C-alpha cells in the first residue's frame, strides 16, 4: 500500500512542478534578464555596449513587439536589425510581480534605447 501512495505523490509533485514552470517561466526569465543589467543607469550599459561595438535596442512583447523610446522609421529599422528582446514581457500579466518586472523592463528599454539611438545619431 505504501508503494502506490509514494508513486502517486511523486506524480503529483511532477505535475505541480511542471505547472509552476509553465506559469512562472516568463517571470523568471524576465527577472534574470533584469538582474544582469544596471537598472539604475541604463545609459551606462548602453555606453559600454557602444564602446564594445554591440549597440542593441531592447524590445518588449505585448499585443505586438515594440521598442520603447524609439520613434521614426529609421530608428525602428536600426533597432530591428540590432534587437535584444525581453522575452518575459507580454500583454498578459500573470500577477503583481510580473507587472512590476514588466514596468521595470519597459523603463530600462526606453532609457537604454534612447541613449543608443542618440549615440548612433539615427534620424527619425
């Protein structure tokens, strides 16, 4: 009798873990992306990327992909060629933690992208 109970508990644990990964994966991915960045000074991250010859524009996902802080066709074309996506962003917010992470990602992307575009002097 103990063996079937242990097997059932193990199966339930695997199912719960799989559901948790499915629900929380976007948030963990976004949290990890932000943890590697200098949120307090995105322009410093942009300056480093520019000096290394790796100017990227951050995009976020929503109903459609967007580049916060980017205006004009030339700027958007530049960003599309040099894109780095915050993959955990979405138009579907799972909870308060996800909303906070998404707002932080958008604020970072806006400041970072503007700095890169000014430095690259990409016309609108």
